[in-house]
């Protein structure tokens, strides 16, 4: 009976992996080339807020995969600049994996027996102060601010390609 449940879990994992990999392939397929993403000939100052809104709306959709890469690069940069936060994230991830690996069973250390709920509370008691000490909130706020300024700034100064103007007139 236990083998059957594990087989179903493996099948669900494989199906989810297939759908996630298909989604990732489609997202990777929409990445624009670097020379198009950083085309200095298309950089100009917008004339009005209406034009800024049109550019941002268009460019956020057009360069969405590139902006996701920019956000990921800023995230990696912020973690490399804050080693304690990186340690806390790895520690919490490994601890959650270890607790889930027990599958509800108690952890027997020989001198103590800890339940799953005690392990979660212990992790919370350890991770919360470490997270505050690692300045997780200031890092998240910096990341959001840097990403918004970079992405929206890029989207606002990049003109739409000429082809898009022709496709709008045809509609």
C-alpha cells in the first residue's frame, strides 16, 4: 500500500515537472536578445505622461522575460552582498526539507524525542531573530526599489519599435 502511494507521488511529481518545464521553455522563448533590450537608438525622453504610460505598458509585456532576468540578477546580487541572509535562507530551506523528510514522524535524538510541531516552533524561534539580524526587510525593500526603478525606468525610456506602430494603425 505504501509503495502505491509513493508511485502516485512520483507520477504527480513527473507531471508537474513536465508542465513546469513547458512553461519555463515558453518563457525562455520570449527572451529578447541583448542588443534589442539595450538598443540605444530607441532610447529617448518621453514627451508626456501619456506616452510614458503607453511605453511602460508595451515594454513590460514585450520585455517581460528580460525583466524577470534583471530581477533575478538583482536578487542574486543582494544575497551575495548579505552573506548572513543567504545563510539564513539556506538554513531555513534545509531545515524545512529535513522536517518534511521525516513525514510526520518524531525526531529521536536519543536523549530527546521531538515532534514535528516542536521542530517547526524551534525553527521559527531560531530563524526569526536571525532574519531580523540579517536585515531581511531592508534587503527586500532595497530589492523592490531597485527592481522598480530599473525596470520601469527602462520601460519608460525605450521607444516602441517601428513595427508596432504599423500594427496599431492596421487595427
